[in-house]
């Protein structure tokens, strides 16, 4: 299975493994899965590191190097992802999901037929089959 990892899942896998659920560890340990990180995650880390270097201690470039060292494949942002972004369906009555990086990740998963692995329950507001909450 092709799995796009949410930014916090990657950070936990790299630096705070104790935050990962048993299910997340099982999925990450499976050799049957192909793991991807988004260039949007690298961008998000770069922005947050610049604003809060004591909280986000790694730069976007360091994040990229860690991901590549772990064997994660990089997923660029492409026009098909923007097209998918415009088709994301939220459940009726759900509050607007304000995090643009989350929406980009979900659009990438949808555009490429991947599964987005996350711990973020805000994704439950979407009526999309591409989310796997661990």
C-alpha cells in the first residue's frame, strides 16, 4: 500500500516513537507498504522552525534528509493535487478545516490514490476514503 505520512507521524517516527500508537508502529514496520513524505511537510517544518526554533528544532532541509534516510519517498506537489484539493468533500455541518497543509496532504493522497496516515482527528470531518487515523 502507498502511504503518505502526515507531518507529525514522521516527526514521531523519527524523534518521539513513544507517541505512536501500536497500529501506527505495525503499519510503519510492514515491508508491504511504501511510505511517502510530502514536500508540503518539508515546507510546513521550514515555516514552523523559522517561527519557533526552540519548539521545532529541525529545519525543513534536515527534515528532508531524515525522511530520505528512513527510506521515505518524496512526493512533490503537482497540478493533479490542486485539482483534487478542489474536490475534497467535508461532511455536512462540519467546521471548516483551517490548516492548509492538512488539506494539501489529503489532496495529494486523493490525487494519487494513496492513504494518508495521521493521528489528527480533524480529518474525520472529511467524507473521503483516503484517511487512515492511527
